C-alpha cells in the first residue's frame, strides 16, 4: 500500500467521528506520523536538532526514543530581549532557530509590541500566552499550522457537543482583535462551526497585557500598571453589561446559544444576576463553554461555580457546561463532554505522562505525572512539548459517555512552576 502524504494522513485523522472509535485503531498510524514529524523537525529546526544531538537521538529514531528530545515549554519564552519590538533582529534570530522554515524578513524597531506583532502577521501568525512574570510564550504558526489548529478545535468541539451546534449562535466574552491565544482561537473556531458569532470586546493590545502582567521595575511602570488595572475593571464591567444584553436577547427570542468566556468572567456574570435576583434561563440545548480553569477566585470551588450556572442561567451543570484544557503551544483543546465527564484527548494528539526523572509512565489505568504531548499538527515549530502541569490521566476512558480514548481527570501546576496560561492573563487584564 502506498504511503499517504503527511497532509492526507493528518486530514484523515482530523475527523470528529474518530473520537468515537477505539484509539488502538489509530495508535500505529499516529505514531508513524509522529516519526515523520521527528524527521521533519530534525531537518528543519535548529533547536530541535541540537537537542537530538545532545541526547544522541538520530534522525531515524524509534518512537520510544522521542520522549528524550521533547522540548520544555519554556523554550518559547527564551528569547534574548525583554522588548522584541525594540530589538526585532535579536528576536527574529531566536525565532528562526525554533521554526522549521526561517523568516527572511526585516522589520524596523517599533514603538509598541502590538505594532510589531501586526507587522509580523504578514509573514507568520505569532500568538502568545503569558505567566505571572509577564514574559510571553510566543508560538509561531504558518498558514498550514493555523488551519490544522482551527480544524482540530472545531472537529473536537462538534464531536463533544453534537452536530446541532453548527446551527447555534456563539456569544464570545472576548476581544475581536488580539494575539492572545485564548481570545484568537475561539473566534476562529466559532466562525468555522456556525458563522453566527457575536464578539463583545473590540481589541486587547499586547502592550496592555504585558503592562498588566509584568512586575513593574520602576515607578512609571508601577503607575502605568495601576492605571491599566483601573481600565481593566472598567472593561470588565462593560463586558458583563454587553454579555447581559446579548444573553437576554437570546432568551427573549428563544434562541439556542453557546456562551464562551473565562471562568472568572462567567462567575462574575452569574454572581451579578443572582445579586439582582434575576435568572436568564438559556433556551433548549444552549451550552456554556469555559477555558483555562478556575485560577482567580479564592474560596470558590468548581461545584459552587456550576451551581451558580444552574441558578443564574438554567444550565444543568456539569451537563451542558463544557470546560476546556489546553495551552498556547498545543494545536488541540481537551474538552469535557456534555454528559458531564472528564476532558477527552483527541486521537490526533499523543499524550505522555512523565515521572520526576522525566521518564514515561505506563499507559494504562490511572496515572499521575508531568504532562507532555506529541502534536504532529505543529508544522512550523516542534510540537513535542513537556508542560509545567501535573495531570492525572485515566487511560480506561470516560465514565459518563461512550467516546473512546484517555481522559484527563485533574490538573495542577508542577511544584515551583509559575501560574500561567491564557485565562490567567485575560483575567489580569480585566482587573482580576
């Protein structure tokens, strides 16, 4: 049998129906794609090839050797300048060592990070996520990787929820224009799934995000951060007002909707409704989707949050509350199913759990370790990544639905790792 091209293989794998089929059917196929991507990265990414040389892993390595050359996610924030917009040559030199196809472009120093990212968008899509240090993780995606990312998120979302979501109206409590990953990808996915999309904010500048998350080093930076914090609170208040208006409109029309927002924003919205003694029961099969976890509200459990969803919006959580776990470096989101189960790992991503010595743990039963993954959808950068998350995977699958494959039961940061993630950043920008 003639070997399929890489594009044909990935397109075959990236189908919602595959979340219903036994993972064993796809495992050998997926591993062959991963080996092909290893050779691709080895030939084209200077950083990946250097790691392979250090670990004595050849271009023709076997699948069991590849965990040795997975890149720690901090590699994406290892650029040699605090301000890429002021020293674009340094930044682009670093970026070219990671990418599989170097950027032959010259960009003059810019006055703002946002203008630098906008100019770079003509050549590569650079999205970001950040942590408490305010130092962004920059992920370069070419057109092919962008397409795979959007398709991956979309196919998994429809598989988890059902084909009926293609006719639903999406209300996104997010900005329309931004390079922040958590805000960019939902808009693209909503447009791909249904095309009926309402976005509640206009823009969040990368400079505002950086000023809000980066610890100030001088008085002027401290004043700027304080001012942006005030503006963030105003922005959050406006966002909740707009969310109220759109949700009320849907309720009055009897229109089924998918409402997407970070947990802190959705919590604040529900809390506001309950304080006013108001209930807006979302019609029919409406769904609330959240992403990034519940990092910011002290003393509020996931159970409390879901109770509020029920009381304020009539969502019978955990059913019809879909929560997603993902990271800027990965081209897939792990959605919880609408039956109220755990977060499903789609068959086009190979998950790995590592022990404290970074050796892989067995792939059976229930295991807890440092989460890593092989993501063959990453064409423009190496997609074999070790995260800073400690995760429990049940390899036996979900107890609430009939979908096949491993599920993620719990997530926390590895001890000593900074709290990070797009939801954390967006929360800080909105005054959390």
